[in-house]
């Protein structure tokens, strides 16, 4: 209810503010027996972290994760995994002008109106910094999914009016991490980079979008109606900071397609299972996964914190004033949003894997009632 | 988990299949003291019901709602409201060819693969008929919202490549129910009607989209992060049958706007409260309502049941076959989808009104601990 | 939140008031493929229904259940099961004196204070009549558990100061349904019967308690800490109308046992699995089932509706008055409470069977991804 | 689902094992504007902490709490409060004999059977050490309740066969923290102390029980049926480690009382509100608080870790063996259980205060939509 929990069987509960002492999250419902180390998580945190390149904020956060519980001898125990990530480089001073004079299109005003107060340093709880928790939890979800043969990837397919051509899943895997923009089409990545530099120079920012895809998703994930796979992905992706649109399959284009055009005929695969001839349906039929790749897109608006003069209204003094936001900010969100979108996709899918009974909530080996010490290679008995 | 529940404090739990005996839902969490009659609900059901016009299925369902509990002398009691709607005109025979040979892009295959079985008559649980429950529950939510000064409306703003120009909220209220298409722009409505007739004639169907808007929403609805107003609207709207995209504010267009362009400066209203100069942010900032109108759009793909020959694969016989879907179906979904989108908007908002403490979960008069008999005008003491 | 929902993966959502038009519930999360008929449910409803004997209220309710959805050709489909039970014999007139003058120790005052109103006929939503829904849902849970080798039974082990000696599970199965009191020890049943008759004659009522036991529960049900099997049973049983105490294992007696006395040593069973030598722990260790029988006790206070003169305070007139409650009421609750306690035990266990992955949420055959028509013996293809 | 979350609007999510790096919890749903410091929490942690006296384990844990988020200038912000408590004095070596040979009546076997593994040091996740999180969260709940005029207290009313006479709420407040046993009746406390010393000397342990009471609870808390105040208290208290019975009001004694004896007549208070003449109903009627004090009792069995020789079965070697549990353990649980029971009572009540609308989920001042900086006395504007 408080907005800091995601998932039903695989639950993430987060805490932390941008300029607070630490960020952290608790992962509940991760089955026992998954090999897991801080490095598994760090890998994704490093892709999200600030200061990676010229097009990300210069805030210097190592974002080093510490696992506080839920692991025994390198394997998960089925009990809650507590993660803590210290904040190191918070400089709140620059936010003082905005304590009672909200930044345009930020959460400053809405948080203060809702709660009568807010943590104002660096955007506090409303800062995208909070997604460090999502990425940490998502890394664990990814590991579980990989065990089940599910792979997923995202890349930046649009910045401003520069759009990438369609790329294959393999191209995404190969190219999207090669450039600072995280676009899997190298030439387009260059164009995007130039465009971003342009806006950055003039003290402005620009929007964009992220394409995501999951392969190997089994048939049968998603519950009918309110908890359809598309509905839960809708929630997951619209929670991404700055998201203004979520599409799957044909997305908004579907408005112009006829039934005959969009419908995917059935044929048989080699094993005699019905499979769709095409995948205009985006891997989801009747709200439930069809076995085809699940793909879609998330639009992120331009960062609102820009070093241009804008007008604000100070509710304490009753005066209008002109202010610039001079903290350290990203000129564009999708490049750092890629691991965030992947995390939300992974968290949504792993939850449905548990809900459908394909992953056993108690243990990854799916053998209820077997007690053993194999998960404890380093326990005294095994030495 | 089973997909038939929506909401956290204002909860709707549904049951029923397209060709089953009855549809029904239980509304939990409606505060006591709301004047409510079957007519209040019927009004919206009539807008969703089949057989209204040439562009809706000819299935003859009166969709008469019966209130089984939760009302005393015309007022809600704060306890669960049970609603039942009988199914009258089900003809399952036409669906026999598809029992083991799934219709293209329908839920036939995914339901059978998930559950090993399915109610196959008329699409069973996956049929859009199930939204009769949503609209019934939504009507109650709307009544509560109206009490609090919140008004909402939707209309059809696109069918195929015919798009309506921007209309005001007042135009939506005035014109959207005047024509069969439910488009608030009369000339466009005519065009849409012609386009639909064309596709209908050639045995095809077409997609479209619905624009929605809510006015009078107070500042402060929505929780930070995963339960942001946009995330919960994302889930609500992506649950609408055939939804492939959800947008709010600038939606997909936001990719091309700069921060400077999209940011809304602050000024003061007459009471000295900061208000945004414009509403490019779509009424939501930092995931929380800003007090400005909330608006957005939902894309619905073309109906998949079309009387054209399509290929299917019979998993029992192992044979491919050509089939036409010859039940009674809509050639286009948005016109009947308008009350459904309104219902989901209302259910989402009323839930947040309760979660934010603006509506008292126990009673609409917000006076905890006062017992009286005023809600019972017809009780023996008041005669 | 509204109190009408029980369970997490196997969810029951209820509606209905004692003198309303109908009672009903929706079961969400029942796996597909379970053979189920109205008779399966009716069997247990008949054990709970009023008018069974001299020691139950004379209200004449057939309590005939109607299944509205979720069944295809005699098997569950994995989608919500809607049940409705009509109320037939409601005579509200006798409750008029209590509209604004609450009956002693009833929910009349608390409901009115909470909601500002209430359904006053026959106790409305607070009436034990509502447990008809629990028993209906519980009957489905029992069928699922039986498939998994779990059997459960309850019987009345105390009425007033008459206590039954310890009986075996087999005796419970054999004798508890033989007498009106539902005590598995025939001689004690006679004594209880006499005692109840005595109180009934003098216009009073008496308390008692119910013993329950489940056999065949596998090791591993229950989650650590807040969702331990004992905590969830505590909630389930304390929700039973009139419950004032819940005990499992040694219950309150455990206060006087030493660790050495209560601890159960370990030995091996024939298959080399560690098993406790005794079962003083009541089948639950560390909040998780140990594989031993789970047993415990629920105390129910005497019915509050008695035809003796009692003092009430009319909040409308401001006057104290003497009233007798002259509706039709039970002189003792445990006999009809036996199926209710069994239902709550079954609902709690089946939920944990799903949560632990031992029962597949999608289908009872535990074969994800197999689509077939075998669950539809009467579908046209199989004729 | 994972057992580490309590509450619905006021939610506590915990992590940590007895011998892990740290314990921690996240409190979601605490309204903004509550003055809160680490000291407020520490106070209760010190009452629960080990090594307080001769009758508690000698493990040396300072249990110092660190607040990581959710506080601005000494006031809560309405966003999640993250707490971390380091573990300092863990000595796992003594638990090695029990890795594959479970301690009698502990969670060793059930955890390993459920998850296939477990954190075996000091009982891991199943250790009562985990309640340090509950007490921390409960301290915040208590502060909120105090603001609303609700006071609560628990004391030890039975150890073995030594029972305390009935004491008043005032006596509990005055005396229960004066002695190591936490019994509000000083003479009985001495007897209890002697009894415990006796058992401790002979290497055994003993059970006992805790009485709790809450005063100032308003009328109307608790939802009908499954979420009645008694049902939710039942869950809360049966989650307390070693709890085998929960009673409220007359508890198990109610079996022997008649309706006439137990029913509480109504009279008027000075303001013309109906109030019960007595409180045999324990402050709850129809599952909802009546305004009278809520009281009850929790039985805790004897600690299972005792330095006596007991038999265990090693599942790895297949051999039976005799072992003593030689860690540092409490000879009796109720004295340290007092703050735990208080915490669970507070968490249950504060949740219902929010659910009933008596406490505003967003802010303690109940003024939705007012933004101000008063909660930030130390912000730069207020200096």
C-alpha cells in the first residue's frame, strides 16, 4: 500500500532515499538452493550506477551491495534476503532552494502535499536512485529465470526523434552494452549520442524509449483478467521513473491493424504442439503467455531536472521565483533505464513462474520434503 | 493471484464465464452510508451490454443486475455487496470446432495449456463478457467519487486510421453517448461508423483507442514507486481485454519532447496554492496526483473473432484445418470498451481515495464512532 | 481488509447477511481438474444447517448450494467458482426491538458504531449464518486435501463442565456424526445432551469446545515467523464465531510442562526419515508441519441470544430497557461448529499446500503445459 | 507468503538470522509527522535483549538499532523506515553437531525438509532472535497509539504452576518492569524466580504465560468475520515463538460459563453512549472492539534448547545419537516475551487504526493536502 513492495510470491520490499544513509531491500520468496553471491548482483548494479559515462550524472556512488541474510555457504536458504547499499556521495545543499518552492514536474509538491513533509535532499524517496533496489532484486530474479531457460534483454530504441531499426534478440545481447547509450544498433547509437550531447550542451534534456524482450518463457504464465501478464507488466513498467507509456506486441499501432492482419494462424512445431505462425500478439494471448517471445516498449519522458531557468512558486513566502536545478543529473534516462526495465521484467516473470507452480516456492530443485546438506558445500560435514 | 480480484481497500472479486449460468462479483470495502440502488448500476451496464446497435454483437443479454447483500433501506452498510447477473442467451454449439483447435490469437490455447482444460463456450472465462462485473463494480465506485467531487469520462478517439481531434471534457460529457461509436466528436463519429461498417461487411474487424479523463482528483493520490498512480492505472487499463498500450499525459510522444518543453512551471491559484501552468504531465507527478486533470489513452487491438477463414491446428487430431469463427461478435471493441475503461479508472481512483485517508473505509460521512439510524429511513422506528 | 476474504493462494471471498436475499462466495485459486459437484458441497452444508435436531435453531433453511461458474463437465477449470445459497426462512420482525437497543454481548452496538448503520435482521452480517459460506468453500478444500492423502476431523470435546476423554482419530471418524452433539465419545455425548437440554429449558445457553485433528499432513507446510502454520491456524480458528481461545498441541497446559517433558526425541521411521518419538509438539515445529498429526482445540462461548430478560440501552430514546431475545437460536454452538472448524482447518491447510508447491496452483495433475480434453468427458469430441 | 511480513496498512517486513551479519526490518505505512528517534526504539529493544539478567541467555548483544531511512529532522516522512541491527556475538560452533541431527522439538528438521537446507547457526531464521525486529517495529506502533490515547502493557502471569493473582492495569504499569521475571505481582515474581532457578540448575526449562491488556481502544476496530480483531490478534500472538495457546476475554474458561453469566448488560456512560456493565467479553464483540479494555493471554511452552541429554537421529549417517544442547539459552521465555507480546499487540492495533480510518495513512495530523515545513524544524528555512 505504501508503494515499496513489488510481487506476490517473489516479493521485493524497499527502503531508502537519494541522500539518506543507505538504500536497501528485502527479497522474500526466493526459493532455496540458488547459488548466489554479491557479485551476481553487483554486475547489474554497475550497469545502472551513476558516473558511468558522460551522459550520466557525475554523482560518485560505488553502489556496493552487501548481503545481510538469506544465504548459507553461497546458496539461498529460502528465507528473506536482506540487501543494503550505502549512499556515499550525497550533497543536499543544492536542493535547499526547492524545499518550499517545488521544481517543475517533479514530485516535490505532490510529496509535500500528500505527507505534509518530505525528504528534500536529491529528491528523497522520489528519486530514481531508488531503482538501485529494483536492479539488485532483479539480478536475483534473472538468475532464477536463467536456470529455467528464460533469457531477457532490453535496449534503447529511441532518443528524441532518433529511432533504431528493428534488431534481433541476438543483436541486443551482442551490442546493447557496447555503447554508452545502450542501443543495440551501433550506428543509431552514435546518432543518439550526438543528439544527447546537443541537448546537454544547451542545458536541456530529452525523452526516449526502451524496447524489451524475453525469450524462453513457457506457455501458461499470467492469470486471467486483472492479473494478466500484460496487466502486471503494465504496472511493473509504468512504475519505472518517468514512464509515460507502456506497449506490448504491436502497441499503439494495433489501433490501425485489422483482425485478419493481426491474428496469428496456428501451425504445429516439431513436437506436434500448436504454435502461432507469427508473433504479432507479443507473446501474450488472453492475458497468458503463448510460448512466443514477449516484447514491448516503455517510453520515458525527459529528465525534469535541468539547468535552465524555470518558474516556481514558493508556498512559504507566497512568491514566484526563477530557479535553475543545478544538482548532478542525467540529460536522458533510457541508457540507465535499461537495467531497470530488465529488472522489472524479470521480477514480473519470476513471480508468475512461482504463481504457476513452475518454480517451487520452497526450493529450486522442485523436490519437496528432501532434506540434505548438498547446498552447504562448506559445512563442517562436507570438508 | 487468480486474476479475479482488483483493488486493495476497495476490492472487486468476480466470477463467471461467457456461457455459464451467471456472472457475479463481490464488492468489499465500500464505505457505509452510500445511497445505492440496482438502477445506479444498471445505467452503466446498459451502456456496455450487447445488442445496443449495429456495431455490437447481436447476443441478447438484458444484463439485469441483482443486489444480494450489503444494502439496508437503500444505503450501503459497509459490508460486502454481492451482485449477480444471469446469462440468458448463450449458444455454445458454434464453439465446438474450437474445443481442441484454438482460434487464432484468442485465449483458447493458452487457457488449455495452463489449466489442462477450459470452459470453451463463448470464450468462457477469457471472454470480454466478464467485464460486465467490472462495469457493475465501477458504477458503485463512480457514485462514491461523485460525492467527493471527482468526475470522469472516456470516449473513442481512434478507430483504424480515423482519429478524432482533441475535445474538451465538457464535449466528452455532452457528445460521447450520442452516437453508437461513443466518439465525442460527431463528425469523426460518422467517419468511424462508416469505416467500421466497411470492415464488418468484408468479414474483418479493426482496432482503435479510447481516451479517458478524470477531473476534480485531489492532490496526493498514489503511493511512491511501485504503487504510483500511473503504475496502478497501468495495471488497470492493461487488464482491459485487447489492450496493447497504455499512455498517460504525453504518452509515447514524450520520447520526442525536451525537458524544457515538457516541464510545467508553477504559479499560484487564487488561494495561494502552487498549481502547474500547464498539464503536460497528465495530472501525475512523482507517481502522485497533482490536482490537475488525469488523462490518457488505451489502445485496443481488433477483435480476434472474425468470420474469415483462418488456419488452426487441432491438437487432438494433429491436423491443420481452415475455420471461420461464426459466433456473434463485435467488429470493433472501443465503443463498448468506453464504460469498461471508465470503470477501471473509477475503481483505481476510489481505491486510492481510501488508501490516502480521504475517504473513510468505514463510512462516507467520515464520523468514526457515531451510531445512528438515519441510514435506515424505512426502519420501523422511522415510520 | 473488509474481513470477507480468507486465504492467499486458495482464496474465499464471501457475501451475505442472515436475513438477506442470499449468501454466496467465490473460490479463487482452486486448481483445475478436480471432480466437483454440488453434492460434494451439500454434504457438509447439511451438517451445519439449522433445524437438524432439538439442540439447533428451528429456522428452516434448506441451504441448497448452486454452482454458478468454474466447473466444466464436472471438473474444476482453474477459474473462479461462484456459489450462491438462497435464504428462505428469514423473519426479521423479532429483531425490531434491538435496532437501536443492542443485545448484550452481540455485534449490534459495535457494527452500528463502526458503520453508522447495520443490517439488523437476524444479526445481519455478524450472524453465524455467514459460516455457511465457509463450510461450502471448505468442502472443496477437503476434496483437494483428500486427493493428497490428508484427512481431517473435528468433534465436540466439552460442553459446560462435561469433558470427553481423549479419543482416537478413528473414533472421531466413526462416532462424531452419530449423535446430535457431535461428540465422538457416545457416553459423554449423552451427558452433554442432557446438560444442554437443562440449560435450554431454563432459557439459558452454555459454552463448549471443539477438538480438531489432521492426519497425513506432509512435512514442510507453514512459512517461518508471521505466517507459521500455528499463526495462520490461530487466525482461522479465532475467526470462528464465538471463539475465545485457540490451542494446539499441549495448549494452555504447556505452561506447566518442562522442556525435558515436552521435547520429543527423534528416531527413524522404516524409510530412514527422522520422526519424533511422541507428538507433544502438536505436529508443528518452528511454525512448520513436522509430518505428525496436527491437533488442537477451539473454545466457543455460550450463545449470546437467550430468552432471558437482560438490560439494554436504547441510544435513540436514551432509555434503559429490559428485553428478551426471542428469535430462533441455538442453545449451544459446538455441535454446528464442528463442520465450521473442519472447514477452517481445511482452508488453512490447502492454502499452505499451494504455497509450498505441493499442490500446483494451475492444475491438480501437476503437469504444467499439457493441454487435453480429458477433463471434459461429456464434450462433443468424447461422445 | 514468506512469513516475514506482518500487517496490511502498517506493514513490517523483516530479514535476518540469529548468527547472520545483521537483523533488519522495513516499516511501510507509518504516517508522516511522527516524532521518532532511535532512542524511542532502543528503549524496547533493551527490554528484550539477551544478557539482562541471570534468567536470560548470556549472549552479549547490544542490539543497537540504526535508522536508515524514513526520517527527516526527527519526524517520519510517510515513506519506508529502514532499520538495521548488527549481530555481534554469534558463536556458531556449538551448533555443528545438529547440522544433520535435529534438536528435539526445534525447527531444525522442518526447515531442512522444507527448504532442503537451512542456516544452522543458532537456529538461523527460526531463532527467537528474529523478534528483535518485531520489537523495533512495535516501538513505532506504540508511539502512534499513544498519540491516539491507546496504552498497552503485558506481564508474566504464570511460570510452571506458579500463577499470579489478577492485577490491575496500573499495577502492570508500575510493577512489571521492576523484577527480572516481569511479573506485576512482586511476591509471585519472587516465587517464579525461585522456580526458574530450580529448573535452570537441573538443566531443564519451564513454560509459562503472558497476560496483555490494551486501554483506550476506540469502538469500531476490527473487520467482520475473517479479519475480526480476535482473528488478527490470534495470528499475531500465535506467531510469537513457542506460543501454544491464545485466549482473549474468558478464554478457555468460557466453555463453562452460561450465556446469562457471560453476557454483559448495557448501561449508559456520562455522555449517553451505551457501555457494557462488565467486560467478560474481553473488549471485542462481533469481532469489533467495544471500547472496553482488550485483554487476553498467550501461553509459551518451555524452551526446547536444554543442556540435558536427548536423543536425535542423524539423517546423513543414519545413526541415532545422544546430544546435549550447549549453546547459551533462556531457561524460560515469558520474561523476554513480554515486549514481544506488547509489540504484536501494538502492531495489530495500529493496523486496525489505519484500516478504520481513525489514523490517516498519509499523515498523523489528519489534514490531507496541507503541505508545510513544520515537520522540519531543522531545515534551513527554519533556522
